[in-house]
């Protein structure tokens, strides 16, 4: 019985030693996994920061394009009204030459309305000439 007990104790000590070695390997593997996880988290954080910078740059570009669009729309509207004004003035000259004063009165009203749009631009020499 002592031999059997001795063998069992020896097996238990050997199993415990193997379990201890396995535990050490498991701890090392867990530490490596944690290190890899932290590295992945740092990489994700860096990419998120880069994405944030890119989004801010894109938003800045969009704002600039939006301002340019507003200015372009204002310019197009101004040019259309200027064209309408020039056309109305030409027509006004034609109808007054033909002494069609009723039509001239309507055109004169249109010219006055169009000129009111250009009132704020009096400081521009080309507009003042018109």
C-alpha cells in the first residue's frame, strides 16, 4: 500500500507540475493576447483620429464649395437680370422710336424694377454706366 501511495503521490506531484507549467504557458499566452489587443486598440484609435481629420477637411471643403455655390447663384441671377435690363432698355428705345407709348410705359416699369435690383451696386463703374 505504501508503494501504491508513493506512486499516487508521485503521479499527483507530476500532474501538479505539469498543471503549473500549463498555467505559466496560459498566463504568457494571455499576456501576449492582451498586448496584441492593446496594439489593435491603438491602431484603431490612430485610424479613428485620421478619419476625424479627414472628415474635418472634407467638411471644410464642403463649406467652401457651398459658399462658392451661393456666390455663383447670386452671380447668375445678377447676370440674368442684367441681360433682362439691357433687353428691356433696347426694347424701350424701339417702342419709343415707334411712338408706342403704352408699351413704353410697361417697359419703363420693368426697367425701374430691374434697376432697383442693381441699386446696391452703384459703386461699380460698369453698373453705374447702365
